[in-house]
């Protein structure tokens, strides 16, 4: 396995610090008006108030529909989760699912708990094998296809299952590299190194360096060179030098690569050009 490359020293790998997305409680078109103040409190991250309102609602009404109780228990689970009581959050989510299985929200709470406990294998298998409903209540919050496969990719990453990571990322972003966020592109670059795919590494590097400073560009391309993929690195260094012709660092890198790849005439021309420029 290749050595990991940290393209951002402060934040590191996106998947290494990935957290399963929290429920947002963004819906304002709720089927039960009693849910509105609870949803408002959760949306504003006032988890104590949400917990109090939900608990009081359960106590005050005896003839609640199962679906309404399920929604209230999802709210309680989310409040407990964000308060850090994972056991109580798990119990409330389980009770919600017992009452209304056709939902995403309670499953998402359970997956968030596994994620926080670093139960990556369990989270991966649970989400992979989950039979998610096509139609859900208005208070629910489905996962998008991109969110679902990004989560699976992140947990597969933690498990070192590189081919599975690649498969999920391709399903999350079927239109390709251009649709990926900068963080995901960096992970695809690392993944290309781990899987030994020089063409993939070169393709994503070409996109990353378009908006990168010289230091990042050189770090990225030197990673490709150190991996032994000088053939793929050469055209990337050519492009980088064409955009920054005053960079002595890029010129030296390009000369060295040309020599290694047998492009001796190009190496001489670059070396001569550099000597003339230094004399001038």
C-alpha cells in the first residue's frame, strides 16, 4: 500500500473525519401541527426544548396515531443524540421504527450512533443491506443517492476496502470527477494511489492543480513521480509550467522528468532557456 498523502495538513483526509449527516428537520409542511414547535426547536439546535416539547406531547395525548408517535420519538432520538446520550437515542429510534418502519429518519439516527462509536463495519453493512422505502411521510428526511453512497464510501475507506470505496464514489457521482467536491477529488486522488491506478491519479490531479497554488501543485505531482508514474506526471508538469513559466521549481522538475522519460531535446531546450534567463 502506498503512503498516504495529506493534501491539507490542517484537516487531513475527508473520509478520515467524515461524520454521517445529521437530520435537519427542515420540513415546514408537516402532517401534524403539534410537530411544528418541536421541529422548529430542533432546526434551531435547541435540543433541550425539543426534548421537553416532545415528552410533554407524548404525555398529554392518549389517542395518538402510530405515525405521529413515531415522528415524536424520532425527534426525541435526535435530541438525545445531539445531547450525547447515544443509548437513549438508540432506544427512541428503535421504538419509532417499531411503530412506523417505512422511514429513513430513525435508521439515520441508528447509523449516526454507529458512526460516532466508530462501528464502521456495522454501519456499512446496515446501510448497504437496508431496504429503504420509496415513499415516506412528510416529516421524514430521505437520504439522497449521493449521500447514501458517500457514507458507504467513507465507511469502506475506514475499513481499507479501496475497491468498494471506488465503486460507491462512482455511484455517488455518476457524471464523473467534475461533479465531485474538492474534498472528494482529493480522496479520489489518494484512492488512485492506494489502488495503483496511475491514469485515475493523473486525471484527478489535472483538475485539482487548475485552482491550486504552486506548492500544492508540486506536492501533488511529486507524489505521482514518487509512485513511479513519471509518464503520467510529465504532461501534468508541462501544463503547470506553461501556466507558470517563471517558476524555476517547475522548470527544474520538468527538466528532470524529460531526462527520465528520454525527452532529451526538450530537456536541453528547457535547461538552455533557464540558463539564458538566469544570465539575463
